[in-house]
């Protein structure tokens, strides 16, 4: 038995649970198990370090993947490994283990393809049947099947592993197996050669039942400053996990209750959503390595396994440490410590197993540990950095005028922006910042005389703030936010004002969860609306900040409300909108009023799945515009306008199959142009789009090198959050600097890649209906070196080829000197 502290940790650790997984009898078995044992040595490459790796490939892959396997063998040998490549044409798990036992001086093995696995049964937490990779790692222990049901149930003798084992197996992944494996091996080569280039930092995202964990020992790999810890019980939600996943961490350590196909999260008093495989693929995280302390997430034998989604459903995933059953790894320091000394994942995994195996394994320890596996290539180790996404900018249209508002070394996102009526001489910007380790509110003030003032961290504390709103009232800037109160694990609403935002008041006490505050001023009264969230739903509440109008519920009882919005019309009437959710669907609701009270809520939408309401003032005539999304089929952007006495008819302005968020109506130029603004896409492809009033098609509003999120606009300015490679920051720009003429339309269509990644030469296309394009162009690598110079001429609907024959694999940027935005592409050899 390992030392007492570890035993106590197991005794008091909550087991990551999920639904019952499929028994062995209903899981597809490798077709090789029905064939006679067959192993063929294909090649041996000698390395300098003396450690030997046995790569075993399923025979049906050897031909189609010959080039990628040769590259993998070369890469391993160049790092010092001696690599033996064998093809398996038939045999059982026992035959495969025998091959390992008969290979002298073996350090580890890598299985590629649908190869056999060993199964174990354990009843400590109820009857479980699961794949057990330790069977291949412990070459001198005794494995027994007492009831002869093809499931091992005993393990004795020297139970510590002699070698490490990893598995690259895409047979249960969504998509054709051979192309998925080829893509995996290609990005493996990119990472080894430094061409992938990821942010050298780690994230630990720890759900409620394990909130006492912190860095989990990853500081041994990335340093204390290189590990972001998210372990606040109220913040570990599905939405937040996807948000953090999109920020770019080379290593993600997740602790959550799960099943093979989803991560499920909790908040105090309830559940907080489940992240499913398509969402991970949609985010496409810039993450190479993951520790999934998440029951059965690494159960690679089941279709849709999330461990495989990270490897084969994203552009960057390379290795997952996780369990194929209930339970997981503990004593993470015994894994990350060796990793931090420069060992590979496989070597560190073996050392962790050796630590746990001291004194043998009890039934309870087998239940915890025996499902642990490495999915991916264990000969990798974190190197971070690299060349790609270094934050370099190559000249393009508009982006050199951006003002970066945030200054922290941690992520900043979700800005709020406000200007007083009548002009942009003063602006307040506020956002959420990770400067103090978790999320605090940061703010900056602008005036036309002295420019932007310093960043002010408003009422900083140890825990998490969220939901920032900004407003001008009586010539003074105000901000409101939802503040986490640790003593009660609840949220309350705070406001701040004054020249340095030092006048902080609690507006709504922490009875339950008071969240999503919004501010609006009618000139005399500053109004505050928010959600009062409990187990029965979210109620829309409103009050005046000065207390003259008490907190009042506006929404109906027994409804679940989300995303409140508020604006004041020219007559001083306050208008509130929100999303009302029910089992039948969701709808957009509205109520209006003021000091005399608020009217009965009315439905303004006609669809069955309406969401994301936003209400804002149309600067040209002072009218209110209500926008929302109708997602019954494709996403439709809808709008209604307030004419001073009633709402005009619903308009269907745009339909798209893209994912849309942060929709609003506002200024899109510095000279009076108005229209819709939204974020399109998520993760690395997110961008800010606009549809001018009267236009038929949207165009990109802000050209930014990297994902651009959460746009907010005032009369003449825009702010957003983005990641150009060095982390998430908040940016600001005057709309008249975007090059958009007064409402006459946005930038013309621009050259795009025909496919990305690029294999061979780069093909650029120009959309049909665009003006002809003719410009000099330069291809830069991510070190800023000019690699290709050429002249590009494109007719509408046409294409042109750029010779990339002299370029190695890597990430490149095309700069068009004629005014189009830069294009980034990944070249694979």
C-alpha cells in the first residue's frame, strides 16, 4: 500500500460518476481477434538514447498510412528512441502482450488502429466491465479470470508496470478512420517540429465535488504563473468550460462528473449543463494535452468517446490521460512531477503507476485506477511556445488602429461600453479580467482631452465577478456586476461610480443568485434590472438605484427567464425584455413602465425557439430596436421597432447556418450608418459581423488576427475581446477608423482559402458577385519572415494558385497589400 496520505486522499475523494457504461458483451471487438496470431517486423530505426519503443500497427493501416508512419518513426528516432515498427495481422490481447514480453529492453509501446484490448471486471462500486491497459504494461504480474467469462478479475504478484502503453485508435470516432488517423499523425509531426505552436500554459477546471484541488501539480510543468485554476463552485459550468477551453491552453486538467460522451457540471443547488462532443469540435480548442478526471471519458471502445473527440475532432489534440471506467487518477503530483523534469507522458505515466502499486492494489484502489489509459502518443512531452500564433500582426486593413484596453497578463473578456448621449467625448469601458487569479471587474475611462486613463480594478476580491454592465447617468459613468459572496456561496449585485469607481454599493443582497445586471438611465432615475435565480427559475427584477422604486418582479411567476435587457425611449419610459423558457420552447417577453410601475408582460416573438434578446436605441431617430434569434430551423435574426406607442411588425432580417451570439442593433460607422452587429462562430473562427440597414448580405465589421468575441457598440465606437495569440484581451476602436463609409456598405468581399489546412499549394478564391481583385501579396511565416512574394489577380468566382512547394509544414499568413484582410493557413506536408 502506498503511503498514508495517499490512502486518506482516496478515502475522502469523491468518485467521478456517470451512467452505466456498456458491458464487454455489447462492445465491438477488434476483428483481428478472430484471426490467427500474426506479427511482422517492418523496420527498426536506432536512436541515441537506448530506450526502445515498439509501435504496433493494425495491418489494414500499414499501406494507407505508410508515409505518416515513416514520418512518426523518423521523428521518434531523431529524439533518441530506438523504434521497432510491427504490423499486427491477427491475434488476441494475450498474443499482443506476449509480443511485448518477448521484446527485449522495451521502454514502451504504441498501438495504432483497432487492436485488441484486455477487459477487467470489478464490483467495489457496483459491477463494472472495462478495458484495462495495465494488462499490457505489467509484463510479469499474474492476471486471472476465475469465472472464465473473458474478463480478468484477479491481479497478483509484481503488479507494478515495467513499460508504458499508449493507443491511437479512431475506430469509434465520428468520421472515416484512416483520414482521421492520418490527420492525427500529421499534427503530431507539427507539434514535434515546433510548427504547431501553442500557448505554454495550463488550465485546471475543477467542478464542485473537488473544489479543494488547485493546480494539481501542473506548476511543476508550467510554473505557478502558468496555471490558471478554475475551481469556484458557482463558476464551473458547461458554458464557462467552453469559454475557458476556447482561450488556448496547451494543457487542460478537467475534473467533472461525466460519461463517455459528455462532461456534466454542477453549481450549488443544481446542475450547470453538459458539454457534448460537437461543442468541443466547434470550439476547436488550441489544446494538445488533457487530463480527464471524468468518469469514462477515455473509454475509447464506445462510439463518441470524448477522449477521442479531443484527439480526432480538433486540430490540436494529441494526448488524453483518462479513465475507461468510473474512477480516475489521483496523486496527480506523482504524474506531473516527472513530466516537469522532462520525461515524456509515457514515462511519467509509468512512474505514477509504480507509485500507486507500492504494496499492491486493494479492491478499492483497483476500482479507482484500473481504467486509466493514455490515448494518443505517449512519446510526446510538453514543449509549449513554438512559432505559431505568436501575436505577430501582418499589415492588413484596419487592424493597426485597434486600442488594447486591457493590460493584465491573464485573460480579459466580455466588455461593456457606454457613452453619454450626444457624442463620444467620454466613454466608459468595463470588462471581466483574470488579473487577480479569478475574475474581477476592470474599467477604463476616456475623455477627448486626455485620452484613456489607467485600468482600474473595481472592488477586487478573491472570488468571481460576472455580468458587467455600463451606463452614463447625470454625466457620471456607472458600472454594475454580479459579485460572488463566498460566505453564502451566492451572488449579489453591486454598482460602482465616481472618478475611480471607488463608490461601491451592494444594490441587491445575496438571497439566492442575483445575476445578469443591466443599467439604464431616463435622465432622472438610474434603473437596475437583473435576474433573481433560484431552483424554480429566473425572475426578472427591476428597481431604481436610489431606492425610490423598490425591487419589483416584472416577469410572470413560475417561469424560467434569461438574458434581461433594458433601454429607455425618448419619452422616458423604461422597456424591459427577456427570454422566457418552458418545456414547449422559448419566447421573447416585454414589459414597460417607470416610477408608477410596470405593465403585464407581453410576448413579442412569434417563433418557438427564440433567444438572445437585445434592446437598444437607434441613434438616428431615438427609436428602440429589439433584436433576437429564432432558431427553429436555421438561425434567423428578427427585429421589431418601437414607434413611440406600439411595436411595429416583426422583420426577418437574415438567416444563417452559423452560430450567432451577442446580437445587437447599433452604429456600424462613424458617420451615421446603422445596422445589426453580432459575433459569428466560436473558438478560433469567431468574428464580428454586421448587416447595414437596407443591405442584403452581412460583412465582417472588424478585421482581427484571431478570434473576436462579444462585440458591444455605442454611437461611434466598438469594443470586443480577442486573442491574437498571446491570450485574450479587450480592444476598442472608433467606427470611423474601420474604413466604412456612412452606411453605404461594408468592405468588399476578399480572397479566401479554398481549403484549410492546405496540402500542396495554396488556392485562393474570390466569391461570386465581388469586384475583381488585383494586388501584390506576401506570404509570411510566424516568425515574420517573407517567404513568398507574388501578384494576385482574381475575377469574381475565380481562383488562383500560390506556389508553396518551397515551404515546410507550418502556419503562414498572407498579406494583401491592396487592402484585403490577411489570411492565415496551415500547410501540411
